[in-house]
């Protein structure tokens, strides 16, 4: 797994209305190796990897005291995976 970071935006209700919160998500991501079912069955293999782990969530450089919803966490993990793909393309 490789260490990756991404900027992630969440929205929360506040006294002034909906507030945009820009977070920094730090974690780990593993490249996704797609399945191969082409050619002879001896050469087939299942999809492997693609795991992500959120290590910390920061707001203005400090640990964020909020909680990501399950949907936000899924999106944050997907962004970590995309960041890894971007690093590997360089």
C-alpha cells in the first residue's frame, strides 16, 4: 500500500445555513489489478487489490472532530484510490 492524501469537501448545517468544510484526508491505497478472463482459462485471474484505508481526517491541519457519513467515507476512499492512480501515472 502507498500513503496518499486528498482534499475532500463536506457540507454541514450551521446557524448561517449550509457550511462547506474542506478537509484533508490522509490514508493508504493499494493499486487495483483488474480481473482477466481473456484467452485460455489457465490465464484467467480475479480482480486483486484496490483496498483503501483512511488514517486521519484533518481540518486546518488539526484532527477534525466531526464524523464522515458512510457515503462521505466511501467517496473519500474512492478519492484516495484516484490519487494513487494519479501518482503512479507520473
